[in-house]
């Protein structure tokens, strides 16, 4: 069965790349980050290659690699590149595929298209990664509304950070969405500690993607 899932975030820098690495490794699948902005430091694909435990070749090359660590639309403009939606068709593979977006849902890819527009075209289930810290209720509920307004299937919420029982409960109840689990901050963060945390925190018997 072909199974695909999108990992999106309520904001940038919340830990969705680490979650994506753990999920791809747990599913023994593939990982794809369509657009990478910022090449001076370790890229998200390199992080996933280091932490997922996947064999070489399971981390697919990005469609766009942009130099500046900025919103993709601006980074592309600086590089003299035009990001085209047609170049972001997801690959068809015989094993699970984890696709990671960039930043939050409304991140612009060019002056007309946002990542959420691509997700609406794909119609793949989305796992929404959300912080557990202050401000997450607002960001997460807004993100849930944005997905539903475009009829994008929402598999559930993956919380990242220290456990905040009431915050998590509020989002799940008010958003009407399943809590898939919680990934705590890990120190040290290695492929082994990440895999153990994913097994402990998420009951993924199979990919929550399409079949």
C-alpha cells in the first residue's frame, strides 16, 4: 500500500523536523522536504538523515534549495528563482513517505502561492505539529481552522515539548481533533533517543496517511 502524510507546523522552529525524522524512521519510509531555505547550517534533510536511522537514499533531494534562511518566497527572489507549484508534485513510492512543509501553513512560496495551497491540491492527510508552550492554543486553533476551511484532511495533533495537560486538552477539545501523541525535548538528541521517544509517545501501528 502506498502511504503518504504531510507534517506541517503551527509556526517555525517548533521541532517538526525532529518529529519528521522520528516518524520516517518509525515507519521505515522515505522523507521529502520540497523547499529548503537556508544552506549555511545543517539543513532539515541533513538533520533527518542523521536522526531517522533510515538507509542512504531514503532522504529524497529537495525540489528547491535556497541560500538565505528566509521565507521561501523571499529567499527564492534573492536567488533569482521562481518556485512553481508544478515542481512540487509528491513522488509516488511503494513505502511510506513523510513530507515536511516549511514554517507555518501560510508560508508563501511565491507572491501568489502559500504552502497551504499546495497541501489543498495534494489532499494528503496532515499531522499538525504544535508547541506546548504559551501561545500555542491560539496558533494551533487558527491552523486547524485554516486546514478545515480548505477541506484538507487533518490526521491529528503532535505536541512537541513538556507536557501541559490543560493546554493540550483545550486544543483537542476546542479543535475537535485527535491528539496523536507528544514528543518531549530530548537531551541528548540522537537517533536512538528519538526512536525510543517516538515509540513511547506515539502509537503508530501504521502510517496515518492515505491508503
